[in-house]
C-alpha cells in the first residue's frame, strides 16, 4: 500500500494526542496499516507536541524533514515552525487562532502576523486550508473539541486513507461518552468547512 | 477489567510501545514488577500498577532503581517471574546491584528493562546502555518495533530461566513511545507464591564464592552465545554483496530505505535483536558473503567495533563502516531520510531526493520551550528564594524534576545539575570550595530516591548550606507517580504507609528546619532568610501540592485573577515570574482566565496591587 505521512503539531493541552489515537483506531478498524510516534513527557508543560502518523507499508514511525504529505497544525506559529517537515506537494491544514507563547509576553521574540503565516505556507505547499477552528469548536459546544474540528477537515481532504465512517465510529466508541455528541458535531463542522 | 488483561489470543489492538511491553509482561506471567519512574519507560509501570490493583500480580514503585532491582532480584530468586523497569540513567543507580547479581544469577526469570533516550527528549544524557550488557556479562534483547517489544518480553523470560541469568531488554524512546497494531498472545497464569531455597555458596558473594560465580557467569555467557546463534531475533533478508547490519528502530529505517532505493536485490541485511553476546558465527558467515558492510545503529559503535573484531579474527578484510565523517553520527537519533542518504552514499546507489523547501524567508519564530505550569508552586518558591538572597552571591545546585526548568530566566534558579540526588552532594562540595552562599533544590521524590545520603553527609561533615525541598506531594515530572511522602489514602489506595519528610530531616540531625507554604510570599521570604543566615546545614521544606496533581484530585478551587485598571505597567509580574497565563494585549499585560489557577503569586508581587480575583459573573 502507498505510504502516506501525516504530521500533527499542537501546543501541549490542545488535544492532538487524542486526534492521533482516534485516527489510529479508525485505521485499525478499517484494516489500514498504521504506525505512529509521539514525543510525550513535556506535553503538560506548555511545550510543542508533535505526532507522526504513517499509513501504509513503511516500518518507520518517524517522519523526516521534507517528507510529510499532510501537516495539521493546531496553532498558526506551530504550523509555520513545522513547515520544514513539508514538501512542495504537501496539504496543510491549520487553525488560525493564535496561542502566543509566554516568551512573547517576556519580550523575547514577536508573534508574526497570521496573514503572513498563511502567505508563507500557501506559497510553499500544494494546498493550504486555514480557518479559525477554535471558533468552530466553540460553535460545537466546547473549545476543547478543536481536535475534532481539525480531524473533520483532514478527513474531507481525502489525503489520509481512512474512511469517514470508521473515524465517526471510533469517536463514538473511544472518546468520553459525555463528549461524544460535541465531538461528532465538531467533526462534522470541520468536515463541512472544507471543499473536497 | 484492565484492557491489557483481556484474554483474546489473536485479537488486534492499537498499543503504545509501553502498553505493548506491559501486555508482554502479562502474557509472560510476570508475578512481581518494580520501578522508579522515568521517561520514556513510565507508562509500562503505570499499566502494571493498575493491573496489580485488580489481580494478584505484585507491583511497586520503589524508592529508586537500585532498590527496585534488589526487590525483583530477590523475588526472582524465590522463583517468581520478575520484571524491573527503568530509564537508561536509572541503570547507573542500579549498577552496583546489577554487576554482582550477574554473578549470582537467578532461579526464576528476571528481566531488566532499560529505556534509552537517544536525542535526550527528556533526559540529562544519551548514554548507550548496551554497554551494561557487556560490562555485566548479561544477555540482551533489543526490539525494532512495538509488536516485537511485546513478543520479546515472554521470550526474555524464557531466556532468563534457561540461562539462570537476568536478561536486559533494551528499548529506545521511539519504541516506547510509538504506537502500532499488535496481535495479542495467550496469557500465562502467573505463579505468585515463591519459596527461597537457601544456597549460601551460590548467593553470599564473599570472595571465595564470587571466584566460583565468575566462572559460572562466563559459562552462562558462552551458552547465551550459542542461543544467540539460533535466535529468531537475529535474521537475514535480501541478497547481494552489499551488507547492512542493524538493530532497534534503525531496522525500520533501513527497511524503508531499501524500498525507496529499490535496492533489495543488491543489499543483504542482518537484523540483530539478540545483541549480547553477539552471534559471532552468524556474523562471520554474513561478512563472508559481503564485499562491503555498513552498520546502522543509533548511539555508540557497539556492534560496529564487535563486528570489526570478528572480521579481524576471521582474517576478513572487507570495509566495515558505521560511525564517521560522511556516515553516521554517535549523536542523537536517526531518521529514515538520514539512513537512506548514508546508505545511498556508502553503496553508491542512485537516489532522487525531493528538493527541500526554501525556508529562507520564514522569520525567526518565538520559542515555545516547556515551562513551569501556571500556578506551579515551584515558581513561587523560586521567587521567594530570589528575594531572600537579593544582593548575595549564591550558587543553586539543583536536581532532576519539573523544577529543573527553574534554571531558565527570569527565575534563574539552577546552576548545576548532573543526576538524581546530586543537588545535595554538590552543595557540600561548593560550600567547601567557595565562599559563595549555597542554596540547593531537590524535589520530594528525588529526596527519597537519593537525596538522603547527601544530607547525612552534609550534617556529618558540617557543611554550610541551605537545602530547599520542593515538596509538591507527588512525582510530578513523570506523570504523578506515588513516592513515600504521598498520601495514598487520597488516591483511594490502601495498604501503604507515609514517610514524613520533616520528620526524616530532623531525624537526620539537621539543626535548622522550617516549613513554608510558598504561595504566602512574605512569610516564605522571611523563613528563607532565616535559614540562609543559619551557619551549618539548614533545610526549608516548601510544601504545596503540584497544581496538575491537585486538579486531578479535584482540589483546585482558586479563582482566576485579572489585571485591573490600577496597573501602571511596571510588568514586575511578567518579568519576575514568567507565568504562562500572562499575555500582552497591545502593550498591556493580561491574564488568560482559562489558564490562571488563582495561586495569587502575581497579586502579591504587583507593586500597585492591581491584580485582583476575577469577579464571577
């Protein structure tokens, strides 16, 4: 099976580990070979959390610079920081709601304009899908459902070989029961936001 | 029932590497397991701890890795399958026990898992623990994948029981923290009641006994070598005159590179999973079939040097390379593109790498380093120490935990960190070598782990230092594991005792002991000033629960704070505390109410008292 490499970047606490877990379980359900790797440990200390998900027959669980086919960023500056993972054919999906790191408040570094981030990413990759996913998550009922909004958008691009139905079934079976409806709604909002 | 206890052989599950290893322990019928938590091994223990609560399998968080190894060594010698888990540097702590345990051997199966951390994602060094197998003379297995990690646990126990030797199972972060689909195997019912059959001439290592035991150790190693020759964990693939020898996660990268380079027909592969002792005969045959060999292994040239020695003994003169200019590095971790590039260059294979993106116009981005959480009690303690030592020239030896992050500005509390417990020992040395003041930091779990001998030393030798024990009531960094100071009843866990740090410190003979609540800034500064002025050893225990832990226990009741109109933009709050709840709106400081936990530290720091609790709507 052709290999598809996906990188997800987020700020610790934004819930990207659940996104990769749901994608992995959905792939298992659909019989799609999948391998992932994550760097844990500092996730709750406000650092960057990066997940690599490899679909297909490759054995590596790590994605080298320049080799991600899809990049999903939960935060605009983190999307731009992860651009080195991309190639000219990469599809990029990014949330546009910034979470400026505390170093900015300390006067160490400045946060670039979100428009500039979009321009840079769009100019270097095949497709950029950029929107305020946090707003859609709020609309679904919980700003923490940001991960499901972005998952919906990702599925709509057709760039990952996992069927939509398998993802929805996994959201039902493996996310906390109190949040299932919100999660499904957030997933649907993200899905509907993107044109195929 | 715990998800790793489900008895459905053949079922497929998506598991984290560390979950797969815990499942492997279940399938192997492990009766006793012990650890001191450390990334990247921690989730194995977390699962085994949960499993121990609902079965008769025993698990414990030991005070340190040496104790954990002693616990499991005894259990194994009473006949029980026992598993000892630690991160790579933990094996340094356990090394004293390990070296002579290798002489003594085991009666029941004993597997020691060492989780190495190439690239130091969360460690103070990237030492290659494969050398411990060589140093101690122990058999070692190394998995390449999550599924193989599961399979190697029962195999390691079989090997241990066959050889009567402890077996090292060496993983790396990219196995521990990868996730993949595994097929569950059958569960062996654990034997949980052991019996220790006395045999002092095998177990009591006085010199006369050890001289005999060393002979037996070498005999076991020879037998292990024979088993390595036949082990299915050492296998070959492909053919051709170009040879690659690899281990661990590098195997996946080599496998993918061979696909990408379409070089399967030209390259012969030897994957080693039973890596000590190495299967010398098998390697000799492999070398004889090759014109040129590349060794792909992260870390040190462990296999490369051994393979060169094997070639020399067999009078084989083919080029064998691994580490070196234009080839692989001894630094950090490898990745698929790096392995592909080196293989293509070394073997002169054609490759068409996609052009890298030109990122020269991307501006410098603000850094997002890990930091102490909003409301972290360590921040409050560090601030108080900073205030209490204003105007003094102070050295701050620190230790291993979340609080190590305090070394970053603006707190800048941390000048010397090498290993668990070293804050106190190094404080003793600094206080003798220099006239600078010494105020050291250690966490509660680290204090129990290896801080106490240092403190006894400080008292006995009458050093002049202040030790601040950051008692946040849990082992926070690695995910809130219990330690001897934790109130287990709060976690609804019975059958434990609690060791009181204040009582211990006093009993160790420290003459000046005080306890502060760090969110009370003024009182804390006063108590610290007094302790620092005390000639001799003084200890200040800063007691406040880890914010994340308190939240998990539903004990976090603070209200978020806000910056009111009284603010004159001094920015003392941001500049002195660097709490991640602050952000700038234009040039005004704001507090993110979603992040603020209401610790009120900044409210006490603000010269205008402009930071107030947020009114609830």
